[in-house]
């Protein structure tokens, strides 16, 4: 029987007929799953069901099955289920002369081998015998489609262990080379094993991302069979010995156990110099096979430790004492769930557990980070977080100790120190000793301390202790302690010593974190600041116990010891940037092999054949392609609109007061409210104007607008915008241009934020032509800042990718951060502009100048002289005109005007404005609707004109005033959410006042 010699369940009846089966014993698990699907195939035969199959084939249950088989007088066994049911069928076949049909429902592959195992007295005895191989294997795709993701991945890890074990045995048993035939049988067997490993790995990659992929499921069935056949030709080795011994001793899930052990077995093979690891890595095209497999488990939510499978440390220690020939270090690493990796070394620093080290030796590193893990975590997990935070900086060494049983101390951090007790003292001594040892090799000024959760508490106390023992010149480089605080009651926490002076410190947590009180974090910050440390706190709204995006951004420069590169200037120019040296290909856009194993991916905002001057595109070099995201589904949004073809145009002057800040948690996307617009994105013609009001950052969520460019104008609260191309900060008084299709997350620097968003469905925002203004003035391209590359290689289950397309929202999920672009080049990039750099132009003699002369950006229409949207800003400026009515004159303008206020110094502004003109408001003047200035301004200006001495004195607008206007050739159609909004000012026309008649009758 080979992996390709298969039947379908629809043909099971004819297969049994060919075997001459009349009395069938169906062996299955206690759940009797899928048994109903087999009934039609078994019609016409006498059938008995044994539903007592259990993992590892316990002898007592096997005895029950033998008795049932004998009493029934079955001539055929049909094993229906995973490895447990098929293992029972094998054990029965080993001792009884019956026919045997296997119907596997997992990817264990046991049906394709001559291997068997029976457990008695807590010990599993394995063996080989050709009699246990089934006569027929039935692969039914339908029986695998609802397999849970965790079981899918662990079962495939079980399958992958088979060819790896075969490859690790050198030479393969029974495969002696035959010189006369040229290529030896051993070489052929190794090639088949490598092919089988590649096939299973491919199925893993597909199903960890899309478990419902039918084609991948079918591929997985055949791949698992080929993998098991490879094992049948080779030796089982250490990995399978561990699986059988541990599984039998602790009654562990077989697939889950293989998943936990396999990465560690590969690490051991690598350490022993086995060529198998290099062969597998070359065949798969990945360098870190063990780390990748471990990450598959993480991505699937599968157990990664013996501890998670239910093994206690005490029981494991007792068992290891009876298994002296087994590798203790491998088993303990598997117990803790430590992530094996080709890039991480396990070193003996004379602590209770080996220390994980990554990067250059401490003596050669530019910066060394001592990283302390939290409760229930591992050295490798916090080491991975540190590597993410520093952006895989090759000059940084990370040293991470491991707590016994994954916990440094059992009590809560805020209990009296006497209750935290000896475990805390031992942990502090261990971390302090490691810190001293690292500082002795790298000098304290190059050593940073990083901890998360319980590790953050311990890091703070280790820093305090170190600062008390070290004087000037012996201070550490930095402390980053997140989601943790000082240990013990406040009155028992020691003050930091002289070694804390001048050390940059970052502390932070969520404000409602259930595991650490924000008051305790702030108390720790005050304690360190009192000793002279340069403390920054980052408190994030919400209750997440996590490393938040804003904290990750701030931690990078502290831990790396290098300030991030400054944003570069230039709108619409061609730029290039890389966050790792040599990451950007220089001679071509898409080389066969991209540096660092990155993916080349192009983002286009225009068609490929657009004229060169209009063509907008960028090349991104990223760790994972964007295509890794899951399928999109519609996402409802109650206040967002994007198509105005069915909406009526506004006919009168209209306005809305400032948008109230949200009460419930709302991020930038949640807080978008569409005010109105024209046209629609499906036609790529038109625009929309939105406001936003948010009170939380976008954690594990990004947004992209496929409908057009976004122009963001904050009015309240600065924003940090994390984009695929890098990080930008935009504050009130600045604007951000976020181009079509670029993914970004918005973080709130001040906890709350409000502002305006303009969206062009057609052509992109660009600088207007200066024309007669000349070579200078208005906005200068060099003042627009584009980001420098910034990346993070971070897994994040359930990461939300929200896209606006066709006027509505869609959302997909993926299991990693999209901000993994290590290098980029092109002219399609986000940018930020400080409106304070705008140089307005105006008349210096007579007549009020048209507001269009203050245009910062323009999104033109195709017709001459018309625009989808122009952004006009009214910054503080002089008005030196003579003999002129200085406020805007009364007019009927074909252009629709949409106005907003960023800053206004005083209610009324000292300019006789009604109190309705407030920052955050929106007011609209439709096309050709008569309008001018408020009546009080008219009276004030006329009075000024009558006082001839002051009439032509130059005027200066308020220094802190900042208004803007969006001008469009299209109408303004209020969106449903705005048309009946509570903050709509229904009496808006009356706010302008009554215009007094000043006509002088010549009679």
C-alpha cells in the first residue's frame, strides 16, 4: 500500500466486498465521530462498534477490544479516526488474522507504516511488524474539512516528524548504495524523504493561514502518507523515542506532543552537526526551520510546552530521574516552551537554567539588552520581543535568563516583600548577578535592561539595586519596564542610588490593566525620577496587558541606543530608505533573491502606463507579503459613507458644531463620521469630507483606503501614524497625506484626538502650480516629510486589516503585523507638512485677494481650471492692502466651500465672530449661494474706513488662528449621519446677522 493507493469512502463498500468482508468491527474513539457517515458503506454486513480507542493504546482498553473482536467473530477491522483508532487497529491486527481497513481522519500517517505501540504500566512499547499495515487505506477529504486548526497543525507536525527522523538516520536502514546502478538506493530514499518533508511543510504553511482550503487539505492527506512511508524505510530515532516515552508516562496527546518536541529535536540535530537540518533547510528555502515550526504552533494557538499539555515540573523531574539516557536539557526546554531557533544560542551563565543569547558576543555588541520574561513566559519569548523592539538590529546582543517553572515568584507584586518571600530574593539575585556579569563583559554604559509584566517588576528592582551599588560612570544605558511596577508596599521599596542619575527610563502600562495598577506604575516612575533618572511614562487607555504600539515605538531608540533616522523632505519626489543595512536592492526592483530573504512587493496608485510625470508607485521589501492576509468580509460602520450619487445636494448655508468626543472606546476608524461629499469612488470621481473623534489608538489594527488619498488635519491631539513605509507624527497645525492603498495605524499621543479628513476619489493631492506667483512662495516640496523605513517582525493573532473600498469597509485578519517593510523606494509615500511653513501670497495694494492664492494642496479634476478638492489655509499673516474692504467680499462662487477651524484664540476671536465659530466645527457654502462675512465684521470694517487715519494701516491676523477651506468644483451632499446629526446648527444662516442698509439716497 502506498500513499497514492487510495479509495474514497463512497467506494468503501466495494473495497470491503473485494476483501470478502462480512462481519466488520469498527474501531473508533469515544466520540464515535463520523460513524454515521460510514453507515451506508456498511449496509448488508454485520457490524459491531468498539468506541473505546484511546491514545497510546493502553493495554487494558486493548484487552476489551480483543474480547469484543473475538466474541463478535469479525473477519475485518475498520479503524475510523486519527492515530489512536488506527493504533488500536494495528495492535489488534498484530495478534489476530483479520482483514484491516484504515479510514484516517487526521494527518498522523500511522496507516502507512509498519510501526505499532502498546502502553502498559505507564511505559509504551513500540515495534515494527509488516502485519500491522492496513490492507486498504481510505482517504476521504470530507472527513478532514472540520478538523480544528490546532489539531490540523499538530497532526501535520506529527507527519513532518516522520521524514525528519528518517533523514536524521544516516545511512537509512535497508538503503545500501548500489554502485552498479549509479545513484544509490540511499540517495533515492533521502530524496523521497526530503520531498515528503517539503510536501507536509507546504500543507502546514497553507492550512495555518487558511484552514478551510480544500485543495490544501487534499494535499495534506497525500503528503502525510508519503511522510509516514519515509519513516517506514528509516529509523525512528531520539524524537520518536521521546514521544513514546513521554506520551506513555503522562498520557499526552500524541499529535500535540509531536508538535511540542519537534522544534527541540531539530535544534538538537543542528547542535550535533547532523546534515539533515541543512538538507531540510535548503529544500524548504528557509534558514530557521525549528523557529518556523515553533511559530506555526503559536499562529495556530497550539500548545508549545509540556507544561501546557498538563505535565508538572515535579512529575517531570521525577520521571527524568528514571530516564538517565534521555537528553535532560531538551526535555526541560520543551517543558518550559522555549522557542528553539537557529539564531539563538543556549549558554551556561551558571544560573538554574541555560540563558538564551542572540546577536554578537557582549564584548563585540554596540548594545546589550538583558531581557526578563513575565509570569508563565520564557526567555526566548521576551528575547523575541526585544528583537522586535530593536528591529533585528545586528549590532545588538540580547541575553535572557529563564525562570524555573516559568515563574520568578508566585505572589503578587504588590504584596509585602516578606510575603513575596525567598523566591523573589533568589530571582533578584539571579538577575542581578547576570546583569553584573554582562556589565563586566560589555561595560554598563552599553547595557540596557528590559522587562515585561512580572519581568518588568523584577527589572525595576534589579535596576534600583544596581544603581545603589554603582556610582557615577557605572550607570546602565537604559531601563524599559512595561506592564510592571515596584515590588512590595510603597514604604518598603528602596530608593534608587546614584547610578540612576541621567539614565533614560521608559515605564508604562494600560490604565485599566488588571495585573498592574497605573498608580503603582506612576509611583515607580516618581521613585526613579527622584533619583535623577530621565523617566518617561506611557499609559495607554484600555485594559490590555501587552506591549502597546506607542510603547514599542518609544522603546526602540532607548534599547538600540540609536535615534531613529529623521524623516526626509520632498513631496512627490523619489525616495529610498532601509532599516537594515543592505536591505534595499540597488540595481533592480525585483531581484531573484532579495537581501535578507525579503519579498519584493509593488504598490501602485496609477496604472502601469500612466505618463512618467503622473505615475505613482513604490517598491516595498517586506518580511511577509501582503497576500498572507485572510479573505475580506464586509464591515458595517454606522457613520461612514462613501458614495453620494443618491444623496441630495445641500442648497443653503449649513454648519455643524464640534463633534463630541466618544464615550465608548473608539479608534480613528471607529470614530470617522462622514459629513458629506459628491460623486463616488466607483467612478473614481468626487470627494468626501469626514471628521474623526477617537479616544484609543489602533492596536493590532491597520487601515487602508483603496478609494483615494486621505488628507488628515488634526484639530485636537497629536497623532503618531505608523505606516508601512515608516512612522510619522502629525500635530494640530500640521497635515498628513496618506496615499491610496498604503496601510497605516493611528496612535493617540494625548489619549484623545479630533480632526478633519478630506478624501479625493480621483487624482492625488499635489502641490498647485505657482503660475504668476513665480518660483517661490506657497508650500515648498522640501517641507513635506516622508518617513524612514521602520519595521517589526511581530506575530499578532487576529490582526485586523480594514480597507475602505467602493465607499464601504471590508476587513480581513492575519497573524502578523503588516509593518514589516524593511526597505522601500518610490514616490508613492505618506507625508506630513507643517502649515507654519506655508508662505501665503496676497495683494500689497488694492482689493481683497481671492482665497485660492492660499492653496496648499490640490487634487485636480480632468477639466481645465476645476478641482476635486483644494486645501486652502488661512495662517497668521499681514494684510497691507490700501483702500480695500479687507474681509472677504460678498460673492456667489461656483466653487463649493467647506470650512473648518483648527485654532481660534478666543471665542469670537476679537473679530466680532459669533461663538459658533469654534475649533472642530464645519460650515459649508454651496455653489453659487450668496454669502459674505458676518454683519458685525461689516460694521467694524465700515467704521474703520470712515476713520481715514487708520483705514490703510496694515492689519495682522491673530497669531494663533488657523482656519482652512476645502474648495471643490462639485456640490456638497450631506451624508445620512450628518444630515440629522445632533450637532447640526439648524439656525446657521441667522448666525451671520442682519445686514444693515447703508444706502445713501442721492435725493
